[in-house]
C-alpha cells in the first residue's frame, strides 16, 4: 500500500508539473488543456483483480458449506455465520468495484488534481458503505442500531470537535481548492510546498522557516489541521494558470550617482534574465485582471526600476520583475551578481554609500 500510494503521489506531482509547463507556453486556456493532456496512454494491467477473485472464491466456498449445512453447529450459530459471510462477500464486492473504478476511470484522468480528489472521495465512500454493511451484519434490529449510533454520535460530536472541523476543512479544500498537492502556500506562520492533503490534516515541505532566510527547503515536514483554512488566510503562490509572483532586488547608491545609467543597467540585466518569459506571462495576467473589478491596474510587461529615498543617506534603486516562486532564489542570486558587477564596473557613474551601514 505504501509503495502504491507513493507511486500515485509521484504521478500526481508529475502531471501537475506538466500542467504548469503547459501554462508557461501559452496564454490560451484551450491550448493549455490540450498540451497538458498530451501523455502516452497506459493500459492498466488486469492482474489487480486476481487477489479479489481469490478472496471471492474463498468466501463463496465458505458460503456453500454453510448452505449445505454440513458443519456440526447449531442453527442459531449457522444463521449468524451465514450473515457474517454474506457481509464479508458484500465488502469484497464493494472493494472490487471501487478498485475497478480507480484503475479504469480515475487513473485515466489527465488532471492530477481531479484524480487525487476523486481517489480521496472514492475511499471515503468505500469506508462509509463498508461501515453500513458492518452495522447491518452486527445489528439485526435496525431501530436499536440507529438509537445506539445516535447516542454515540452525540457523545463523539462533543469529544471530537477538532477532528470534525478538520474534516469539514478537507471538504472545503476539495470544493473550493484554496490549494492543491504541489502548490507552494503560506498559511499562518508557515510556508512550504503541499505534498499531501488527507481527511484531517495537510502536510507541507517547509520552505525557509526558522533556520533559513532564503526560499530553500528547510528539510522539515509540517502538518497542520485542515480546520486552519476555515479560520485564517491562505496565500497560494502556485496557480497553474499563472504560477508567478513579482519579486524585487534593492541596491543602495549615493545621491551623486547617474540614476539614469543605474536604471537602464538594472532594467537591461533583468530583461536578459526574465524578459521574454515575463512579457508572455504578463499578457495572461492582464487577461485575468480584465475579468475582475481591478482591471484598471497598469502592469508593465518588462522589468521596471523605481527609486526611493532611504531613511539613511542614500537612494534605493529597486528593480521589479516576474518570476516563478520556486525559481525566485536562484534568479535573485544570478541577477544580484550581474547587477553588482555591472554597476561596480562604472565607478565614475555609480557611487555607493561611504558607510559601514551599507
């Protein structure tokens, strides 16, 4: 089971990355869907049904023995065993049908998020149906069973408020999709990449955190209850249609510097790093904004440089550019190195603050 779930998770992550790559190549939604769905068709192996067939045959053999009444047991015990075996046969049937749906229907979906969510829902339905079968087997008197379950549910409702809230949070995540497996999110005081969304909690691979000041993975796995999405803000950095954010690099220069040269140099280097990609993605962003009440915003298609007077005795030159959140650290490092090399190469035009506070 562990290896199967791990393989499924890897396939889901790979499919999600394929969708993101398709969104990076085109601004057209139909083209994105078509490109993301281009993958080789894999026919499922029929070997999965073998253990279910053997289980069905074994249960059927026991049922035949009970029907033939060849066992030296009383009629009361025989009736009880007969009911138990029928229940086991029904459970085996439910498991077989659910496995068939998962293999021949859900696994063929190209959308990794839909496949992941449907698998979760299917397993929840299987558990619910099996529980009903178990109740039917154990309790002949349905009225007594319902009353007992009502009292138990009342007690558990008070005792398990947090798990119930987390389950409702899972339903909210499933329906509203504030984040999905593979997304980079920020919730409360933690930030990371989502690697699993279960019925009660969500697991993220932490980015940055207490021990790092960069966007590098910290090595820690963090679990938080799904109920957190009902009580706080969720920041999602990884929308497949537009998985980008604006970032900036700040350089302090003296008042006597040639600000036009500083601006043109920083803008040129940023355009060389992310220019063409940024122009394509800003077009997508503008189309998305046009469908909202905030379509009046002016969004530049190229990196922009702004100047701001610092509280100290220098000018802050800030270049702003578009970048994938998972590439932000590497792009910032490369671009910072290039900018400093270019500015330091012209000491007569770019003056840096003469202070140890620089």
